[in-house]
């Protein structure tokens, strides 16, 4: 294992650990901040407590994705360095999109389209089963695993910043906006994950490497 690979593993473990601990170190303060209408305990909109709280919360919100991405880069560095740059671009693009705090409420057609893509991809994954040996297929499979991990975190009780599994806690308009945006991000992540998994299976059975 190279120094770079060891660093990626260490960073990933630290980030994933904070992803869990942040529920107790960052989330309570963030919820109190929202309840106070965006002010500190002293009633200020910007002071040291607000800055430190924001830093803890932002780090927590990104920690799981960054930890999962570090493992993803570790896998590509170890097995598929040919696609390492592509993997970095994928992660940067997704982080940029994921960082958008609110998105327009999507119409039913959006969920119908993404849901249909997911269903077709699920069928392809089960129908076109094969061992993964080609570099492109391995890259697509690793990308699928990454997005499955991030989507799973978004929907689980610990990683749900919009309280997607706790509707009784969605009492503020700002929380409802987060919930709506998180649902859209979740659907896109699942669509990308299943699509990459299906593409990896198809590539493995094709002549493209």
C-alpha cells in the first residue's frame, strides 16, 4: 500500500467517524440555530459562536460524502489509475451540485422519469450479470457503489439533514426546503448509481475496455 493510499484510508475513516459524531457535535446546535431564526444564543446573526457552529455543521454535512469519495479514490488509485482523473471530476461535479441549498420543487414527471431509469437499470443489472475485469467496467461499478453509498446516507436517519425520516421535526420552512432539495438529490444519486452499475455490466460484455 502506497503513502497516498494510506492517506486516503486515514482521511476516509476520520471523515466517516465525524459523519456519525456530527449528529451529536454539530446537528443539535444547527437545529437550535434554525429555531432561533438564524441567530446565536446571544441573539447575534454573526459572532464567534455562529462561525464555529457553521464550521462544525458544514464539515458534518460534507463528511460522509468526502469519506466515501476518499474510499472511491483509493479503489481507483489501487486498481484503475487510468480513470482516477475521471473519478475526481465525477466527485467534484457531484459536490458542486450537492452543495446547492435549495432546488425547485420537481414535477411528478421528474420522479416518473428517474424512477423508470432506475427500474430499467435494475433489470439490466440482473439480466446481464458478469464478472468485472475490464477497466471501464470496474470504473463504472466503483462509481455506482459511491453513489449508492451517498444516497443511502442521505436517506438514513443519521445522515438526513432535511429530517427526511423525521417528518414530525420538519416544523420550519427552512427545514422543508432542505427536505425537498434532499429528495431531488437522492433520486438523482440513485439514478446515477443504478445507471453506472447497468453500464458496467454492459461494458463487461462488450468489446470496449
